[in-house]
C-alpha cells in the first residue's frame, strides 16, 4: 500500500516529510493548488487517499492544520510533530519541544506530520501530483495583513529582545523596557499574561501561542518562566533573567540571572549604557 505525502513545495519541511514518508512505504507526493482553504484541501486529500496506508505532511502551520482537518473528516487519530515511527508506535514532540511523548496509534491508517528538523531532508522532491480542491462554501484565507511595527525591528528578526511579564506591573511599566530596547536596537516582547491583561497587543507575545524568537540576547524582565513562554524563547543564544523571586523558574533556563526589582535594575542598565556611549 502507498504512503501519501502532502508537500507545500521544495521547502525544507516538505522534504523532511518525504523522508519520514519513505521510511513507511512507497511514496506518492501531492500538493494543493489555489487559495489556502484547509477544510477544502483536506477533502481533496481524503478523496485521493483511498487505499493509502498512511498520510504524511510537513510539521508546518499549514501541514498540521490540513492534516488535522483530514483526521476530522476521516474520524481517525492524528499524531503531529513525530520524530520516530515504530510500527503503530510513535515518538512526538509536545509542549513546544519541552516534552517527548511515546504514543500508540489505534487505527489501520496513520496520519502523521514530521517534526521540524527531526528528519534529514530528502535529496529531491518527487514529481508531485497537483490536486485542485473544490472551494464552494469553504472557508479560505483571502488576505494576510502583517502587523504594523511602526518602523521598528520585528520580534522575529530582532537580534535583541527585551521582554516583560506580570512583574512589570502595568502597561505604563513597559516604558522602561521600551527605553532600554531603543538603546539596544531591540524589539519589545511580553508574556501571555501581559496580553491577557491588555497591557500589550498579541503581536508582542513571545511563546508557544505567540511568536517564537531566536535572538542573540533575550532579556526577560519579571517573567516567571512558564513552559509555554520558554517554548517561544528557547532559541535565544543567551538569556538574561531579571526577577525579584529567587525561586522563579526562568532562572533554570537563564545564562545570566539578576535577582531584584526590575523597576530599579532596568533603568540602572539603561543609565550605564548611556554613560558608556557618552550620551
């Protein structure tokens, strides 16, 4: 029986999905044409998948979303972000990479996505069949509007990120973080609790449900260190944590730790930077 693999092109994640698929059987690759409409794309895949022993996709946002729709339409379990397959058993990444789960798939047909960079990329993209989904009545993405950064460096591209959590205290409390960020040509981020409180927009959120960042330096101010937040900033080369609680979880992940009141420490850092630059 064949293994169907959904690809988005010759990007790395699709080529990694091909490697996973090839380990399961004879591969048939396909892509979907037209506007992105996950439910309609899934319906086209379901119609194409008759007789297939497995359906595999890339561990991208689209790959995981489309395969989730496929699973719902077929009423089958779906294992996302898989790192290893052993018959009906899989190992997969959970909680933004902080947990490896061993699971068994109770179904004759396996639905899987390959965890990013868990598999070597295939040397070449197979000739992929192009599906043309019927979009009548389907929910589709018609436009993507990038967040307005006001000319400032974006979170995803910043070499330095100054981020604040509950310990900042208020929306106004971010003024000292903004001042430090301006000196460092940095972006300002925040934790989920900050966006929930309405202190900062969601576009500033770093974490599993926000933006995942990989700066040279991540400065965490008043952030406790919840698993979901660490999942978003663990790509940082260096992490400086400032927190008044010496038992804060964030310190277990920090390269540099400062225990104290951020409202005193951050302005002090800013003052020393200005002094060093003769400003």
